[in-house]
């Protein structure tokens, strides 16, 4: 169950961080205004809080592993929100990142 909770927290963190950055992007680059920017700032703040809820207490490990989730999640966000079509190298890279998440976070440790 701790692994499922951890994965769910990574997914929520990715939605908040990537979504927050996307909202700011839309507000600034697509001229959608300050409400979009403000919503993005709030989402980014919530991301920072969600990251602290991971069961593992090692900040460096959590953020390192989250980096892989961020990479894969960003590509997925681009597909869903912007119609981006990743090429095979994007997909291979994202797969490597997710494999890294698995090793960093969920490999058995003897201690």
C-alpha cells in the first residue's frame, strides 16, 4: 500500500506542477491573463506541499525520482492539452525516466 500511495502522490504532484506551469504559460504566452497566471502560481504552491507527503523522508531521493515522473508527465500533458505527438526518442527517454523512478524509489534496500 505505501507504494500505491507514493505513486498516487507522484501523479498528483505532476498534475499540479505541470498544470501550474502550463497555466502560467497560457496566461503569459497565449495572453489569457492574470487569472490563469494566478491559478498557475497556486497550483505550483500546492505541488510543493504534495511532494512533502511522500512516505520516504529523503528529500533528495523524492525529488530525483519525481524528476522522472515530471519528464514522462510533461510529454503526456503535451499530448492531451496541446496535441503534441512524441516521437520514438521522446517515448524511449520517458521510459528510461520511469524505469529510473522505479529503481530510485522502489528497489529493495537492506537497511
